[in-house]
C-alpha cells in the first residue's frame, strides 16, 4: 500500500486579491439586484420555494 502526501499550496497575494474582488463583485451584484427588483418578485420566489420544499404557506 502506498501513501501519498500532498504538499501545501501557497496562495499568491494576487490570487487572493482576485478572489476577494470577485466575491465583492458578486456580493454587491446580489445586493443591487435585490434592491432594485420589485417586491412581488421576492414574494413569488419565496412562495415557489416553499411549495417546492412541500411546506404549506397558505
């Protein structure tokens, strides 16, 4: 039986910066989409999700 060990991978600072920038971009995009969408869209999404999970909502 052979055992393989994995060496730790160092993350470069520019890769970390890119990951933080992408996460911030996606997070801000979600906040702005939620802020500018009509309230009925959220109600319908939540309503459909409740039914999909077999949870009675009315």
